[in-house]
């Protein structure tokens, strides 16, 4: 089972909801705004961590290419 931090879970939920509403994934700036993060680099770091855990997939060099993978997770503190 994959363990996620609260911020990672919030980011994952944001991506999922945004994608459902718009039929495309959010940009890093939209994620930053939606979650109240301080910078695009903070978003990139969280996304890279989620990619490393296999929770999301992205196509390198493509815009709005975030996809949520099928997985099971538990939230951690």
C-alpha cells in the first residue's frame, strides 16, 4: 500500500476533480493557485514525488499530461 502525505493527497484529489470537470488535466500554475502553494517548483516537486510512487503518470514534454494511475493508498501525517 502506498503512503501519501496530506499535501500529496490534496494534490491528487485536485487533479482528479479538475480533470473530471474540464476533461483535461490542470497546469502546474492552476494546481498552485487551487491549493494555495507558494510556487510552481513546489507543485513540480510534489508531482515528481507522486510519479516516483507510481500514483500519477505524465508524458515528458507534453502540457496537461497528468493521469492518475490505479492504486491503493493510505494517508499519513
